[in-house]
């Protein structure tokens, strides 16, 4: 074994160490029944590049701390095939990057005089003013690896919107760079199978030249431009939100309490933020909730757009949160927390990368005024309005050019909203005539590059216990004959009614969001009814619309992201199925470690321990409003978990202090108003129909 900091592509070294998530049954026995504490195991990923056949192998090590009972064994039980992954489909790390760069530089240094002429830029050792990326997957089953390299102007930040329109296809199979081979050179819709053919076309003058990029790239930065007029009143400071400290956080346990909510926070290298043991009013609602995978699937008439589908947990969403800025990213007064992960022999701490804060969304949770309509008058006698403060847990992942803003939002009434929004830079392409069907021209020689964001979440609901059922309630249009209308109305009459059905097995549970939202999806406990005899449940529903993949049998996602085909799927919880994806699924689309479709094998969904898998996403068709950065407001998706017959009545009505009750009392002269807020009395005198003069305040 070699120290990871000194490792090369022919060494063996430890890549990642993290805690292996314990089995749910063991955890609940410990936290609910005061049983023994579950043993702790580590997940250890070792790269064996020093072997004759190099592989990546995952192990489970434990129990830890280390004793004579500690064992090391392959971590295979959570995968659908052996966890041994060939080098060609292995991890994305510095030794691999350096290996591939050797061949890229060898090629580009031979033609630097040509690229300087036709592009205005070169990539060769210390003379480089180009950079490059390559798409993924670069392997289908691990048998070989082919990268498509696309070159960009070397600018800090906006490189992905500064492509020069030059591509290389290289076979990089194996760890020996002398065996790597150039397969294709692509430039301005011209394709060359050898470097000699490309050089010959340049020397003979038959190479069709494209327009060079301009040297002024100031437009590519999200900075205020000099000379642009200031908007009216924008020279004054905008309102700043301030988070009240009405929540409690135990930093030792990453435990949060707020307004009868409680939960634990967990940070993982692969997936970032997850939540466990979410309780409302002392009752567990969700055991586990968190992102499982994020796909960005591209399209285009170029080698990168046509071949790329990123699975972001491969690159490490939990590696990519950076400091959040109070007053901009989060309200002033937010609690900012650090997160960490352990990789290549180092523990990395990400400062202020997670925020917890309360805020006022500016909309009451409920409101009513009792109006009395008479001729020529619009009178009212009382008014009630109750605030809807929410607690938000936020982080922003930046695994490259995109920024994913992740929110978990807790409402006063027992509702949880999970929302994902995207900003950052487009992965744009050089604009040619053939790119017109794959996006819009958004700058001199820049095409926007259409793509899809798809994100899968695990929601392990426990409604009044572990054993629940999945019910669909359909709102159905009907023609109905009513006996009490006989002789009065023509029969039948158009109406609509509810049709309730239990989704009995896993095979029937892979669904889309209901058309026109005419169905309810409920996780309910058939053994628990409320005071009125209705099943107590939580509803899960779409917030901002979520999408699924239009490329149902994408060659880039053939078997490694089956969850992209449905918005909703419900399976029976198994310790062997902890996630819908795996870190090394990225480069094994034809032979993945985790196959989500295998979760669904006909097991009963009636009073079983159920997991809901929810797919969010956006069809991103970028345009000029995405330059230089796309904006969160128009690129977002969410789902909502809300109590449904769970309580006997709506919770905020009776126990919220953050409310007003205004009641008119006629004393025969002036009309006085009783005004209550947070339990204190304010008296007002009616000055005119629409305004009131405050003349006495008690205990404000």
C-alpha cells in the first residue's frame, strides 16, 4: 500500500473511508427499545492499481474500534453484482487525471502551431491557455475506456461557456499510457480518424475554419458591468431577512429541535446532506430522507453533448459544498455548520457549508374574515390570521459548473417540503448549423446545450410505526343519478367522486405524478385511524413540477439509473437495498453495481416497511437569460410530504402563538377592536373604514 498523497496510477492505496450506515432494525431497537447499540462498521474503498489486473474494491471493516473480533470483508451485500470494479470504470481521482493528461498533451503539443492559428489558443505544457474536460460515462461495462475531450478557454470559473469547438476521442483503456490511442479529431463538423489526416487537411488548406472566440470574456463573469444604469431605488439597501434563534442544535449529535420537530443531520461524501429520525410532536414520521443520485443528461451534435450523462455522486456531492454567505445565500443570523469527509488519507472540513435558519415566507398558514354582506355595505365582525414560520436546512453543492441549492423545509402544521434549485454555468457548446436543434444561440459562437436534470430521493416514511400501506385515491369524473332530484333535474348529472385503491405490490408502484393532480398518493397505517374513523396517513405530492427522462432506454443510462423512468416508486425496505444508486455506477451503465429495477420483485405493500423513491427534475432548455449564469427561480423542482387525516384537526389553529384575532365590539358609539398578538392585548379605535388608530398597548 502507498500513501494516497504520493500514489500514482500503478500503486495500491486507500481512496475513501466513511461510516457504513447501520441497518434500520438494529437502530430502532437501540433508540426505541433501549436495546444494544448497533456495531459500527466502516466502508473502505481501496484502489488496487498495482495488480496485474487493476481493480477498485469496497470493503466493510468492523466492528470498530478494532479488536480481535474485527474483520475485513468485501462489501458486496448491498450490490447486485460483485463489488470489484475494473480500472476502466474506476474512481475519478488525481492519478487517473494525470494518466489521461499524458496522452492529451502528447497529441496537442504536436499540433500547437495549428491550434494557435485556427483557435487562437494552445494546450501544451507551460504554454497552455486552454483547459479541457471529458464527459461521462467513459466506459459502458469496464472492458474499455474512451474519453471525449473538449477544450475550453482557461478562465477561472466560466470555462464551460467558453468552448473553442475542438474535440479529441481517445481510447484510454488500462494503466499504460503507451497503449492509449487517438480515435478521432473533431473540428467545425469535420472528423479525422488520425492526427496525420487532420494535419494534412490544415497543410493543404482544405480544413474548413470556424470563427475564433473573442479575447474579451468579461461578459462571462456574473459581475456588475461598468456603465450599466442603476435601477430606480436600487442604490438603497434591500430588506435583509434575519433568522430568529427559536431552534436548538446539539453540535455533538447534529441534532435539531424546532416547534415540535426534531431530526438528525448526516453528511456523506457521495451524497451530501441526509436526515434521520424526523419526528413531529414526538412521533416519528420519516426514518431517513436524502438525495440518492443526480443525473445531468445532455444532447447535442458534438461528441460531448451526444455522449454525456453525469451521475454526480460519482464526483462527490458531499465534497462540493462551499461557504454560505449570510444575507445572500441564507438570512442573517443563520446557524452555519461545518461538514467533513475523509478521502485519500485526509479529513477535509468544509467551513460554513450547511445552514439552519427560521424565516417568514410572507404568507399566513391560514386566514379568514367573517364578512356580512348587506345592501350597499361590506361589514365584518372578526378576522383571524396565523403566521407560517418555517425552519430551513440548506446547503449548496457545486460539483463542477452547476450549483444545486438543496432545501429541507419544515412547516408549522407538520408538512415537509424538499426542494432542489439549480444555478451556475451552462455546459454550453460551440455553435454550428447542426446544433440548432439542440439549443439556442446565446452568444457569438455559443450554443446553449439542452439537457435534463434528474434527482432521486429516498423517503423512508414510518407512519405511526414501521408497517404501512400505499393507497391511491383517484378523483374520477362520473355521471350519477340522484333520487332526490327526480322530477326536478335531468338525469344523470355530471359530478366527480373518490375511488380508493390499495397498491398491493411493488410491481404496481412505479408511477408518474398523477395527470391533472387527480390522484392522491398516501402512505397510511391500516391499523391506525383518527377520531373520525379515517386512516391516518401522510400524502406525498409534487410541488414544483418534476420530470422524468424522455430517453427511456438511453444508452448512457441503460441499467444504472432505472429510477429516471418514473416520478414515484414504492418498495419494501431491505438492508440489502439502501440506495437507488452507487458511487461506481457512473461508468457501468450496462453492468452497474446497483440496478434499481431489481428492487421491484412483487413483494406486498400491505402493512410492510415501505420506502418511497421520488424523482425530481427539470427539462433545461437554456436561452439568453441563462448567460452568464442560470437562475434558481426558473430551474427548480420539489416534493411535499403533508399530514392527511393524520391529526383530528389542523395543528396551528389551536396551539400557535404567532397569530392575530381582531374582533369588532359595538359600544353604541365608536367601534373598538380587540387585537391579540402572541397572547397580548392591543386596543384600537376605528378612524375610518380602512384604518385604525392605536391608543393603548399592553405588554407589547
